[in-house]
C-alpha cells in the first residue's frame, strides 16, 4: 500500500502535530507528514515541522477578507505539496463547506471530549461544569458543521475530583498524542474506512484501539 501523504493544519502549540511527525518518521510507516500549514505565523508548532524537515506554509487569515479565498489558498498549498489526506490539529479556523466537501472522507480532526458531548470551545471546562466522571478525546471525519462528523476512535480518561481545567486538559492531551497517530495509522493501512456517515473498523483496528477506548 502506498504511503499516505498527510498535510496538517495548525494554529498554535502543535503538540498533536509533533506526535504525528514522530510516528510518521518511522521507517516503513504507512503515513508521512509532507506539509504543514498554519494560519498563525508565530505558531509554536511550526518549529516541530522544521525540526523534522517538513515544509511549512503560513497563510494569515487576516490577509483574506473572504473565508472562501483563505480556504482556497490553504487548498492550493496542500494540493501543491502532494497532500492526499488532511489532519486538523488545533486549527482554530472554521473551514468553508466547499473546502470540507473537497476533502470529504480525507480530512479528520481531533477534539478534546468524547463527542458528541462538549462540542466547541473549552470542552474540558464544559466537562468539569457538567460533573462527568470520565472524558477524553475523539478523532472524527470532518463535516461542514463544527465538531461533527462520523467518529473514528475515542480515548477515555477519568475526571478526578481534584481536577481543574489545566490538569484535565493535560490528561486528555496525553491521550490525544496516543490516539491521533494510531487512528491515522489505521486509516492509512485501510483498517478504518467510512461510507456515508458510517465508519467501519476491522478486527485489527478494534484490537489496536481497545486499550485506549476502555
Ligand atoms: C488539542 O486539545 C486538540 O484536541 C484541539 O486543540 C488542541 C490543540 O493542541 N483541537 P496542540 O496544538 O496539538 O498542542
């Protein structure tokens, strides 16, 4: 199977990008990060890309009065780099329906909650306010509505009585760094597929994901 050429969109810290870069650097790995796009010039995550020798493009959304024109510039950068699959990793811009439809079933996101619970901003704060005893993160295919789209895989973590937003976020983030590379690897191996809104996972994918989902 040909190696999946992945583009990652970031806006900031880039710790999930780092996890994906580290996984994709392994010889013979089924995916490789070939390009990183950031809408923020000073995004810390850009440095991880440089360290791994991955080309980057900064596209400042403020330079584009129209969302569609910004999205078109991102699309051009990705396609020009030979990207075949897109990962959103802390990308803080809503993408237009046209962009999302153009990458349909070839664009995924990670969100720090057990979706469909706690969509949108500050999901960890929402989880604490709701008093839930567990939370986690979800990798999902991207559809036009924010934090929607078929779930691919989840990782669960406990919510402790002593948690504040920072401690819960750190526990979830650690799970994100294990879940995102694994989910992408399983997609690249063809062990996870999507048809319409239905995700199919092979027995091998189920076995691989079980330790994170329990
Ligand atoms: C992560 O919590 C991710 O789930 C959310 O934004 C955060 C990005 O963190 N979408 P990082 O930039 O990958 O460190």
